[in-house]
C-alpha cells in the first residue's frame, strides 16, 4: 500500500552531538572538506549510501551509533573544532568589511540556485552561477540575502528508455528532509507572505531559510493549507506549467520575495537591502513591489518611486537567445494586475508600459520580462564581454537613436566557486607547492616553474575516479533500461583510466549542438578507436521536458554510444546534476564546447575544468572568446554568417575532428622518457597560471561590488536623501525634458579651418541648436568624431562636449569647440544633443537624442 502523505522524522541527537545539527544546517559543508570528513566519520558506509547528504545521514544513522559517538572523545574534539571554526568563519571581518561606501545589504533574486545536489533547486547554468555567487559572497563577507522559490518536485530526475529516449520523473521533496528551517515570527508562528490574485483570494506562501555560510537564503513555498489546491501547486516544479503558472511563479518570486525580505529583516534585525540584484528577468516584478512600497509608505508619485527604485537596482541578463526570455501575452498580465486586483499605487497601464516591446521590430502583443527588468534597473549587464555586445544589439531598441556601443548594458564575466568545483587533490597540491595560492590568492605565476610530475599524477587519480564512477552510473542506467546482468558485463572494461578523456555536459537546447561530434559517424569512430591515440568521450545533459527536439538529440547520441564497437569509448550518463558535473570537470582532460556562436552567454563549465588542470576545446563564444590565448587550449573555427545551417555544421565538425586528431591527441600522447606529456603539461600549467585569477568567482563578485553594487547604493542614497527629494526632482526633470524634447533640434553645423588638415591640428566646429524651451543646463551638445568606414559611419567614435551656449537668432543657442585630429586617414564627425543631469547613470539613460538632418553636418576629409 502506498502512503498518502510523505514526511521526514528528524533525529533527536544526544546532547554532546547537538553541534552536528548546527553544522548540517549551514550549507558551508557543501564546500568545506573538513566538515565533510566529520560527517563521513559518523558512519562511513551510511555516508556513501545516502549520497553524501548529511540530513539523510542524521535521519538514518542508528541510535546505537550516535550513543557511541557521544562518548568518543576524539570525535567530540573534532566536532567542537569544526563548530568553532564555522562560528569564526561566520563572524570574522573579511574582504568586504574593509571596503568604503559599500551597501549595508544586497538582495539577490534568482529563480533557481545550485548550492548542492542535496538541495535540488536548479536546472542548469543560471542556477549554478547563482549558487556560486552566494557562496563567494559568503567567503568575501558580502552581506547578500538570496531570494528564490522552493520547488516541491525540483526540476526532474532523468533516465532513459530502452531505445534511448529521455524519461522524466519528479520525486517529491519534503522540506523537512532538507537543510532548511521554517522562518517564524517571534511568537513562533510561521511567516506568511501574500500576493493578490484576480479571483479566488490571495496566494499565500511560507518562507524556508537556508544558511549558505554567512548568506541567508529565503525560499518561498506555496504548498500551504491557506491556498486552494491549484495555488498550492504554484511552486511545484522549476520551469513547469503554462503561461498562467509561470506568471504566478514570477509574481511570487518578485513581489513575494520583497515581502519575505521585509519580514526576515524585521524578525532578525538584518540590515534592509540598499541594492536589489535581479538575476535574469524571472524576478523582474520585484521592482513593482518596491514602487508600491514607496508610493504607499513614503507618499511618492509613481514616477518618483520609479526613479528611487531604479537607482538601487542591478539587472543581469543571461541569455543571448530571444527564445530564452520570458514573454507573456499582454492581456494575461493585464488580467493579473488589473481589475479588482489593481493596486492604486501601481496602475496596470504603467505596468504594461514597462514590459512593452514598443520599439522597431518589437511585438506589441507581448509583455517582455527582460525589457521590464531593464527599465526598472539603472545598471544592466551581460555575463561576458561578447555577451555584453550581443545584449546591446538585442536590446538596443530601448535606447533608440544611440549607436549600439552606447547602449547602457555592460558586462561582468561569470566566475566559478573554487571550493565547490576544484578537486581536493588539486587544492592540496596547491597548498603544498604554492601556499600563497590558498592563503592569499596570489602567486599564480609560480605554477609555471613547478615540475609537472605531481600534477600529472593527480590528473591520473581524477581521471580514474571519473572512469570508476561512470561505470557505476552506466551499469545503473542499463539496468533501468531493462538490461540483464549478463548484458552489462562489458561495462567492467568501459572507458580506460589511461586514455585521453573528453567531457561534454550541458543542457540540451539545439543551439548547444550536442550532436555536432556525430556529423561524420565514421570519422568519429576512427577517432575513438585509433590504436595509437585512442579517445574517449563522456557525455551528460538534460533536455527540457517540453523540448522534443532536444530529446531526439539525446536519443541520437545514446543510440550511437550503444553500438557494440564503440560503447567502451563513448558513454552518455543520465541524470546530470552537480555531483556528476563535479566529477566530469575534475576528471576530464579536455572540456569540449561547440555552441552556435554567439549564442553561449558565458559557459562556466570550461572554467571549472581549467582550474582542475583540464584544457578547453571550444568555439570562441562566451568567456572563451575573451580569454583564449592560443596556449590554454584549442579554438574550434566558427563559420559565422553562413546562411545554410547544415553547411556551417559540416565545416565546424570537420574542424573539430581535425583538432582532436592532429593536435589534441598528438599532444596528449607525446611522452618523454619518463612517460610525461611535457608539452601537454606546459599548456596545463599555463592555463592554470593565466586563467586561475580570472575565472574565480571571487573576481566576479568583487567586480559586482565595485562596479555595480557600490555605485548603485550611492545612487539609491542620493535619491532617498531629504525625504526622497532627489527622486522627486529627477522625476520632475525627466517629465519636463520628455515633454519638451520634440522641439529640440540641431539647426546648423559648420566646421572651419583648413580643408586639408594634418595630424595634430584642431578643427573648429560651431553648432546652432533650438532647445525647445529647455535650459542649457538640461542638455549637452556633443561632437562625435573619429575614423569613418566606406559608408561614412564613424567607427568607435570619441565625444567632445561643446561649450559657449551663446545666444543666436530666434532664441537659438550657438555652441563651439575644437576637434583634436589625432590620427590620419578617413575622418568624420557629427553632432547631437542629449539630456544631461548629474543623477543620470549615463547619457543614454533617458533614451532621448537629437541629431542633425542627414546628411547635413558631416564633414569628411583625408587627414595626413
């Protein structure tokens, strides 16, 4: 008989062991080896059986074993030491505490978090990045509060059918069996947050608290008795359900998340956030809740509250693929935010305007969550330099009239949390040979002078570990697919700990091209089975449950890997999660990545492999485009611009095969008299020395603190000062400028001086403008100048603000200045008028610009 309800009964620990629960309930154990060693010592066999999940360990360990541990002085001493070390970690000042002007607190919103496989609340790169962000913030002492949803069925567990088709199941998750506690009021009652719905009463949610080192993480859960059955299922699955379901999830994340933060700060005394960081558009509604608060509690008008909220908001976009952005029908959003559910402080027409694609090429019927997120944030960034450029092109319509390069979307390249992803053996090797790496994060260049013997030995240990675990997983998968014991005997010899091992693991949308390696199956077979330089490939990945095309790609790979002649050299391992990902990035010699360029926003798996002594074999996309230097791996040539996708895939697959055969395998198997691949090890050491300081999440989080969080906090404080006088004044100024802007024109432009100027000369320019009733202090009149191409487009222009503002005829103003001619060749200039205000984050923020009528105002010349 099946149980009608499932729940977890927690162990009552003997008094001497109560500190174990303290350690279990702080997820720092997920990246702290000494604490994991302590858990293992509780019961080594059980620790392995529960897949290294300490909550399950304490739930299943026998009372007799606990009684023995309570009298084991050596164990108790280790327990006390671990608990004291954790308390010191949680309280001692760290990097952030020495920074001037930093925010008192930052709220970080994400729909998913990859903290540990024991807390399955992630699907892929976005969640893993969010988890690494929180862990690194903890290590650096950054006072972040993480906000997300608690999904009662997580993403999904993946298995394969006998013919290789992806199967999904959603095992129930009991929060009481996770390292979480329920957030409670001071009287002990559970905290409840509520958001209004068009009908059927409000949506209620309780709040679970996870401790990620120093960082509190709040996870909202709609499975509460106050809700109707359908409302209880709002947080059932990550990225599950249709339009209404996803919209409700995102309303709960954004609006409910802000309310959960307010409750948490009220109960605990934690500093209220000055900065709100929106990790992708899913949490964009948080800006609406902050506007509602300011209108209802501070008496601001909507536009004033918008300016105050924007000043302290950072928005990070993670996708260069338009299909990856959440877009809802406008009428659906109108139904949930309008009618009886409309908040007087946040009119539905203003909400719809924030998410409108009201720019050339936009779809007027949809509400775009990323567009809203950008309009509600004063600071926006992509996650690599290339992704920043792609994002400026994607979203340039929001700042029409400005060149793509001026679109105010920056970039901070992602990084990875070393404690989570770097193998313990690599960490211990670094501590022995270059202690400064572990102690202060310095000394990377010293790796180059170290002999590679120990590094090669450790790489062998990690490769062997991957091979053994891959065999175990492969055997389990074949049995699930219906194979008998006799049919799995070949798995004992599957893969080889001494063979060049390539890893390929990621989500399986079509643009990541899981099956590019199979473009020429016969050639792939020859590579795998080469008698002198064999290659083995370990593959993992999940397709979204609704992505039939992705599932077909997996099936194609699995069917090839099932073939008797190659199945010992290429394997697909189902149920890709953090634990499997860690084994792969640690054990593979080469990390392969072949997306359609430029559709990979960043792609951090290759960073993890690099830190573990692996080399990258990748298309120049994401972070690899930025940091490939010719010595840290191999670049797969990309046939950008080809209209025929099949032709592009053929060319890039051929290049991939050639690289593996003639470069990767040759370098790996070229050994000296001691059996060491000297050239390979030189590349590995160069990779670690040059990429190590760049790919760490400590660099990433420091960049966010210094380039985004601290300036955002300064802007927010300026807006809030003197009863939000700054926000009121800026809103009034923007309104006045927007009303007058149609009358702002460039009337006349003239350039004087020599018609054949020389390098080093200065070219006088005079401009007459009509400000349409605005004051000179409201605008800047600028000259854009520089090299021009064959179409007279100024390439990478420089800007000069003109001065003077002398009166001309008809109330117009004359501005003047001199352009420095610092280079020879084809040269050009143009002029423009843009709004100017000290509280703007940049010239393009209001999205207004006045240009001279084309082609008037452009002077070209050949400079000598």
